[in-house]
C-alpha cells in the first residue's frame, strides 16, 4: 500500500502528475480522513478537484485510523500536524510499503519508526526513471515543485541532476 500525506498529494496534483502516478503505481493508494479534509475540505482549487476526482473514482481510498492514542503521541513526540500523524499511524497500521510525505518532522518520524517514505521530488524522479516523463516534462514539473513546495536549493539541484541523468 502507498499512503499519502496531504502536502505530497497536493504537490503531485499541483504538478499535474497525480493521474500518471496513479496509472503507474502497482500498489493500492490510501489516505487517512484528516488528509482528505486537508486536501478537499475547503478550497475548490484545481489540485483539490483532481484529488477529489481520484477519490470519487476509487483510485485513492480513504481509511480511518483507529488508534487515536498513537495519533496523539505522534503529534506530541514529533511536533506533527494531525494529517501527518494520521498518515504515519495509517502507514504503521497497514504495514504500508511507502509513505509519501514532504514534512521535515514527518520524515524524521519515518526514519525513527522505520517507515519507508518518499517525497514529491522522489516520486518525480522515479517517474522519470520509469520513462513516464520526458526530460523536459520532468524539469518543468520540478520547477512547479520549486514554486509550490518548501525545498532547499540543494535538494532542488540534486533532483535536477537525477532527472537529467535518469536513463
């Protein structure tokens, strides 16, 4: 199972990569309830509509996290927002193969808890490696991630190198 946190899901929707990601991923894709609220609850932006469409088509499932104590503990121990804590708790409960998360504290929690994770940039690089994107498409999407995400320049430069050398 591949689980998303809101930030990563929103970023791949904003780069218009969501559709091709869902077409290519060989795992079930799920989000917790809080992530659904964060992505689709209020605004009617293009990314929110794209995510809602994927939910309506059952390409992404919403799964309730039952262990509320764990969610509260994750929030406190790692300084996480509710969505990140629910995504990590769901990844643990479902023994997810990968968690898509871009939050620094969430990434640190994954490292400490032994949860395999990737970021929106990691997804972009992987899609380029699988030849789902041309070099020009991948670089354009990286520019969009630079605009919408909170990435250090060094991370963006490293991603550019990986995209340019992907074969």
